[in-house]
C-alpha cells in the first residue's frame, strides 16, 4: 500500500492500516535502514498514580540504589 507525503510533510496512512490501531493517536517515528518505522505510543497521564510507577520500576528491576546511583551520575556530569 502507498502512503502519500503532503506538501506539509505529513503522511496519510491507508485506511486498512490505520484501522488496525484503533484508539491510537500517537506514533513514535524513527528511521531504520532507510525505512520509516512507526510504533504506537501509549501516553501515561502526568497524574499517574505513584503505585503504577512503583510497579513499573519493579517490573524493570530498578532498585532504590539504581536511582541513587543515577542521580549521583547526573549531578557529577552537570559540573
């Protein structure tokens, strides 16, 4: 299927493709090996509960020590 680039550098996705992403309004666009790759993005509201953030860090295996080390590293590189 073809996607047309408009004069404003916007791409129009074919309906058959767009319909496969119901409820998705944002895509992360990257270039890989001279190809445009679109990946659906789920936006988390800024007021996300702290518990969901803790769940995600636990799932990723991030510990409090990792956070402390990251803050030290960032502050050291700011100087």
